[in-house]
């Protein structure tokens, strides 16, 4: 009996995970692992599950032939049920040949206690983006497309601030940074919960009505939104559907739209991105397709439900059959005041942080780099 | 021609109408033989009544005294079964006021229902104070952004069932994107 009690107590204790993490960077990887610290990562039992509290730091070295602009890692404790995997990506990198860079992983995963033996966690390289926008990796999470889109946004926003520096000098750049930081802190935000494929809208939310989308149509967008709607009940919007037409000369294989909603006071918020659900989308020039998702979004602010009064859509990302991507231009975003509603790009966020922590001179030096 | 009703004609026969009603009745009777016959009939009944009283062996004054006594007895019995104290006092008033308050409160709630919280089933992805969380039933998984000012974290939701948290890592200085995708 005492032995059983002792075993139970031992199971409930925190267990270090050092030595039970598998790092898989792939064959011929352009990055090599040069250091790893599991820090105070640990595992503990919770009922029939093992909770893995990860606080790890990896150090990778660029061993490839090109500068690295982004890296995505897939972190997995188990594939079967919810709570077993996530990803960590680092965009806006500029890592030269032979240079090392750190990646932190702060994550809590769960796995059944019955699964015995083997590593507790697998960290897999999913994608590495190079400066020429070529990509390496198994790409199970479509990391190459995401990293490429982030890189295009980074180029766009670096050019924007470089242009300001050239036109208005450091003083103008400082003002642009302050404006950017002010916009981000004043940006209206809602708490959004995504419910995967709920059967029906809860009766507690009130009557359901069909909310038609209005659209911001960017002139240079290869895709034209035509018509769309979502089912709205109280603070829940579900099953959005948007009809789009390829008005470019190239075939499109991926589409993503931005979705704004309004509260009863007319304040707009970014609700979600709306990617095409069809992974094998093939949209030739001049043809139409429907972008749809069977999920429900619930909106709250400070814990209180926010009723949805309007929906606006805009094209935010398009990938052509040849792999090239389109993202909205800075002019597109500023023309329709989207910069006030959308979060700053990863690069703009990094430049803001650089200015705040290291000052204007460091920012100017950063923008002078290629 | 509109005829006076039977009551009016009977009262007129007995001389019990008021001055105006009597004038109107006389005016009508001067032109209406039918109503004059009715009044004459009432007069005959009136003349017969005293003889009926004499012919019946009924002691009207005694009967009246008995009826009066029974009415007083009934009133006295009613006072015996009534509550001694006032009706609107003490606990009764409290109960009545409480009932009215409950009724009013129910009406206000039904007229202005508060925000309802719908039950969430299936897989839920959301941003929390510490990061991004996925949960289904009793299981949950979190992506955290420790060591970072929470106000500096940007969340983005994917309608397909994903949430990402983007922030500048305080230690590395790199933008870090943590993402949970339930697909």
C-alpha cells in the first residue's frame, strides 16, 4: 500500500524534461543546432494527462548559402487531440552566412500519460525563408507562404519608412514612428473566440440574421470581392461566405481576406482573417470562387458581449500558381484608413520596438541596411 | 310615438313622480289612449290592495320587527368572525409589498434582458491574458509570451480556427509569432 501511495506521489511531482526533447531540423538543413537550453521546462501529471510546460531556448546557425529572413518551427507533443501542438515563427530576420540566432519556445502542451517512452516533445523545422524568397522545409503548416507574405510586408514597410527618412529626414522619421506607435496603442481591439464547427447558433444569442459584406476594393488587387454574407446573432458571427473573381491574368491558388466588424456605435475592429477553405484552390483568370469557413466567432470587450452590426471585407493575401504572392500596398492601407484598424506588420512592430529601446539613431542605421 | 315605460306609468298612477316627469307623463297621456288604459289598470290594482291586506291574516308590523331582528343578528355574527386588528398592518403589509416588488422586478428583467452567455461546445481557440489557448472539453493547450509586456502583444484570429500572438521578444529582440491552429 505504501509503495502504491509513493508511486502516486511521484507521478504528481514535477518532472524535468531535459533529455526528452527531440530537435529535428531535417536533412541538408540550412540551419544547424548549436545550443539548446530547456531552462525551467518541466512536466506534471493532471488527471490522465501530462502537462508539458516548455520554456526553451534554441540557438541555430545559418549553414546555408543565403541570408535567412524567417524561420518556422512546429512543436508537437502529440498529434491526435487538441492541445498537442503549436508553432513558433520568427519573421523579419536578416541572418548572414555562419551567423547564429536564438529562438525561444514558451508553450504549454498536453499529452496522455499512457504514452510511454520516446521524447516528450518534438521540435521540427517547418520552413526557412531566404532573402530571395526561396524556401526550405517540409512546410506542413504552409510556413513558406506565411513567411513570404510577412517578408513582402516587411519590404513594403521598410520602404515606407526609408522614403520618409529620405524626404523628411530623422525628424520626419521620428514623427512617423510616434504616429505608428500611437496608432497601435489606440487601435480598437475585441477579444475573439473561434469555435470550430458548432452545430447551431445558441438560442441564448438571440435571432439570427444575414449580414451582407461591404467591400474595400483595392485597385491593384488581383482579386475582386463580389458578394458575401455571414450569419450574425448577437455577438456571434458564423459561416462567412464571400464570392471573389480573379481579375488578374494569372491563375490563383490561395486567397485570404480580412474581415472587419462594427459595434453598435459604428467603431470598426479587425475580426479575423478569412482564408479559403479549399487547400486545392485553382482559380484561373476571370473565374470566380467562394471563400468560406464553417466556424463561429464570438466577440467580447472587457468580458461583455459586443453585438455585431456590420461586416466589411478586403483582400489581404493572394498567392499565384507560380508561388508568387500579392499583399496590399501601403497606399491601399492608408487610402481606406485600414492602418488605424489593422495591426502593424511584423517589421513595423520591430522598428517601433527598436526606436523605443535604442532610439532614433539606431533606427536610422537599421533602415540604411539593405 | 315613444311610450313611457311601465315603471313610470305605475309611479304616475300612485302620484309618486317628480314634477318634470309628471308633466311629461301627463303630456303623453293626453295624446295616448293605450297608456291611459295602462294607468287606469294600475289605479284599479291600487284600489284592490287595502282589501287584500284585510283579507290576509298577516301581521305586517310583527313580520317587519322579525326581519329587522334577523338583519341585526346577521350583522352581529359578522363582527364576531372578523379579525380584531386592522387589515393592512404588520407582516401582511410586508408580504404584499414584497410580492409587488418581485412582480415589478420580474417585469423589468423580462422587458430588458441582460447579455446572455451562450454555452461553448467543441474546440475553442482564444487569446487569454497569458497567451493563446486552445481547449476542448477538459483539455487545453497554451502558447505563452512570458517576459513581454502584454499590451505589446498583437493577436490575430484566423476564421479557420487559429489564433496567433505576435510580439517582440524582450531577450532576443526578434519578432516572435506563436500560433495555434486546430486544423
